[in-house]
């Protein structure tokens, strides 16, 4: 490894390997964040669906009771 070109190539390869590992770790963090965001959005959608079901149930109840509900 006396040749400076070989030494430079080894340094470049090591640097690229470190960069690839760092990018992979960052990608995993992004995927974990996306999964948490998707879970929250699904929770909000479920809550909205439940709220819509409850609203429809109340409308049916009041229609049976003879009151007008808009």
C-alpha cells in the first residue's frame, strides 16, 4: 500500500461506505416517522368515522321522535 493512488482509493471507499451506512440509518428513521404519522392519520380517520356514525344514529333517533333535524 505504498502507492498513493491505492491509499486514496481506500480512503474514498471507506468514506463512501460510511456515507451509505448513514443514509440507510436516516432512511430507517424516516420510515419509522412515516409509520407513526400513518397511525395517527388512521386514528383520526377512525375517530371521524365513529363521529359520523354517532351523528347518523342521533339523526335517526330524532327522526323517530318526530323532531326535524337538519
